[in-house]
């Protein structure tokens, strides 16, 4: 059994939150390639980026599965989920 639309919306919110965390770290520390980053800052950015990447991958797989099971076009499912999830939260300082 696949995911419900409500579950997809929660997954999208988690993706948005993780992306906000990545952006917040980038604003605080600078770009990941900055030579001035400490090892701890590098690890923090890499960990946040991996979490965002993994959540995004899982979200895309769930959307594809839901679209296939419901017979809806994938772009329509993505649009509906993003609209219902609301705007991505701003990164917290």
C-alpha cells in the first residue's frame, strides 16, 4: 500500500524544513567549499545536505508510487502536494 496524500504533505513539509536548515547553515557558515570552514562546520553542512537529499529522494519515490497507484499524472500529484504543504518555512537564524 502506498502513501496517502496527507502523508505526502507531511513528507514535503519535512523536505522543506530540511532545506531551510541547509540554507540557514549556508548563511551562517558560508558556502560548503569555503576554505575558512572548521571541520565541525563542514560536518554540520554535509550532514544537513545529506538529510535533505535523502528526504527529497524518499519524497520523490513516494510521489511516484502514489501517482502510479492512483492513476494521476506525477506532476499533478507534486503540484497538489506542494500547494497543500504551504510555503516552505523560512530558515531560522
